[in-house]
C-alpha cells in the first residue's frame, strides 16, 4: 500500500510513538518460567506453551507473546487462555515490522489488570501446519514411514525469562534422531537435550534476557530437527470447496464439498503392487503411509447423502445417521460416514471427489419474527483429526431476493466476495457470499453465522414466476385458438 | 439493520435463542400438495380448451389465471418433493 505524500510524515510519527510505547512496556512483565510442549503429528503439530508471568508494574494487562518469523509463518491457530479456564482471551496480532525485531507479536489482553508482583499462568495453544515433511522422501509399499520436524528451539519473549524448558513429544517412543544444539552454555550448565521414551527435553535454560530481537535470534536461537517414526497416514486436503445452499420452500440446507485429498506421506517408490496390497489387507498389516479409507463425522439428522467422483457414483461408503438434534444444542452426536476412495492412496497420490448431503433447515436456522431476521450456522469444514486443509472456500447461497445479509465467520477469512448464483426457477438470481481460508487445522471447527431477511412477498417470487410462465402459455393458447388454419371453408 | 447482531458472540447468542425455522408449508405435505395442485392445473387447462371462443374472453382469462396460479405453486411444490429444493 503506497501512502500519499501528505500522510507519510504523520504515519512515521504515529508508528514511532506507538512502537516506543510498546518498547516501554517490555519492562512491565517477566516470565518466571516458560514450558513449551511440542506434540508432533502428521500434517499438524500442536504446540502448548505455558508462561508463568509476574507483573513488574501496576495495572498492566497486555502481555505480548512473540513468535519468530519461521514459527509465525507456520502458525495457523493461536489461542491464549488462563490456566484452568476455558474462555479464550482476546488476542490482537501485529504484522511483522521488517525494520524492528524479526518477530511477530501477539498481544494478549488479560481479563484483569495485575498489580506489582501479581502472577498469572497463561497457556498459549498454537497449531503449526507444514512444519513436518517425510524423510526419506520416498518409501516402498511395505516400508515404514518417518517424518522430520524442523523448528526453532528457544521460546522468544520481549520480557526477561528466568527459566524455560522445551519438550518435543513424538506420538510413539520411536525417535530416530534429534538435534543436540551447541553453544548454549550461557544459559545452561547441564546436558542440553535428553531423550526419555517418546519425549526429547531441551533445557532447562536459565536467565534469558528479553529475546524478541534480531540480535538475540542471530546469536542464540538454534534450529532443531527431530526425526521420528509416524504410524498413521499423513492426510492433507489440498483444496476444499464447500457450497451451502439454503432453501426455504423445501426447508432444506444442502452442503456439498468438492475435496482434493492428498496423501502427504513419502512418495511411493516403484510401482503399486496389487498383490502386495491384497496381502497386507488380508493380514491387517497395512503400511502406515497408505490411506485405505477415511471416516467423516457429519452433522446429525442428515439424509440423501451422495459421494461421487469424476467417473461417477462411488458405492464404497457406509453412512450411519444420528437422529436430528435441535438447533444450537450442545450435542456431541454425529453421523458417521466411512468412505473408501476408488483406490487406496499411496504416498503422493491424490483423489478428487464430491461429498454432499441434505439436512433439515430447522436444525441449523432460526427466525426472529419481531425483526424479520433469519439466522443460520454453517460449519466451516468437516474436521478430519490431524489433517490440514491447504485452501478452503465456503460459499453460502441465500434464498432468492434475500436482503440485509450479515456474515460472521468464527475466524478471519483471507477474502470475502459477494456474487449472484443462478439455479432452478430463479429470475433475479440468489445472493451468495464466498469466504476463502488458508491452512485450516482440526481446531478450525467453528460455525459461520449468517443473518438475512426474506419477507413473504419475496418468498412468493418463485411461484409468481412459474405462474407467469403458465399464464404466457395460456395466452398463446387463447390467441392460437382464434387463428383459423383450415385450408377450405 | 440496527436490529441485527453486530458481533460474533451476539449472533451466536441470537442463533441460540430464536425459534427454529418453520416453512410456510410442512415438508411432508409438499408431495401431496404438488399432486393436488398440478392435477387441478391439468383439469382447468383441459376445461380451458373446451370453452367457447367469445369476443371478450372473460371466462377463458379467469380459468387461465386460476390455473396459472395453481400451477405456479404446484411446480414449486413438485421441485421440492423430488429433491430439487428451490
């Protein structure tokens, strides 16, 4: 964005003043202890960092969490809570300032300001995507699967840290190798890295000065690589296009997903051998990097589900429907769909398919007669545990003639577009809203709420359009009856 | 628009408290309604073809209007009952 010349000086002054305010606040807290646990997975890595904070000033309530550039680039989900509480805290992100400290700042607003020496435990959960990769890159059909995780070691913070410890936990106690960083004697006297079962513990590191600066990162930050066996397929959804179509006359919500599924494990070395696959299936010893089937947890009360790909209908699926639950009920009921692609997905293979279903509109939508607003909740995605969705697009198609449309996504989309969708019996077309997202994880399971108005006169648009069509036919018939086409009287 | 919620928390609460959506016509009745309305449309269309041709086609026009109106609703009900929810 290029600023006009008259705005540049005030903008620089504003940035300097606000940055100096932030810098001044780096003396308002200190970290008595930081413990980070990195839970390694397939396409997702769940990181939980607990900060034990002590306030050094009175009335401070804004705590800055810093992530390094690489880490921030991989972070797709960031949530901060107080230890023992469920309510997430309000977080604002500051974009990376290339002239400053080489970190991304997340400003967490504590619920109550702390007085001097007041303490609180802050738990920050983040999910990293594309932080692991298969190594070796290729694997034969019956080989094992191993992945490498690469990340920065030390937890950065703009405040002084008395002690910090980082634990990297693999899903199974089968760690092939891990980095032992060197030249960290300034912060630790003991062994830097110890392995115990499935966990590699780095630290404890003591007396770390404020570390959210390029100088500290350049001098002390270390890169660690952990190489581990992973016993489950690495599922990646390269693209998800979800279309939710609302029908008021049919009291129906149709959700259709066009999914490009990818096995992000090691690519298959050599040819696919059907015999080998049959024998593995027979003895129930499928290699860990093969995806033979997927299980989806779909909403309760659905019907008329369909699953097809480019060739046509795919019959290798089984759906067990749970009964409908009322709108907004806190229920953990779900319908289970076990889906087998046409072929087992070997490493590096893709499969494109469409999966859709209908559900009663009353299960997701409500109507407020006093204001005339309808409100509907559409899930962003059907979560597959441990899978990442590289690109997602959710299109919500409203009834024809809907007005006063409000869209409330649970997290910020990358883009939001409005368009008109034309389908059966439409005259002016249906308003549609398309939201795009990137790098969704299994934590991104919220609902997109939409509000809109459709008065009765607008509802009658469709029957009116069809009636006019019939009327035109009758008019033609009326006139045609009066035309005499006989050849002789 | 002042009546609509403006924040995510507000719309989530709004979604929870408002009554569930109910259609004008119960969904189970749509297929029967489609049959009745379209049969009536067909009957009236047949009757239309038997009417005498008068200079001012009042009767024909009235029959055409009623048949069109019934046909309009009948087709919408037909679409919904076969699964194409319009």
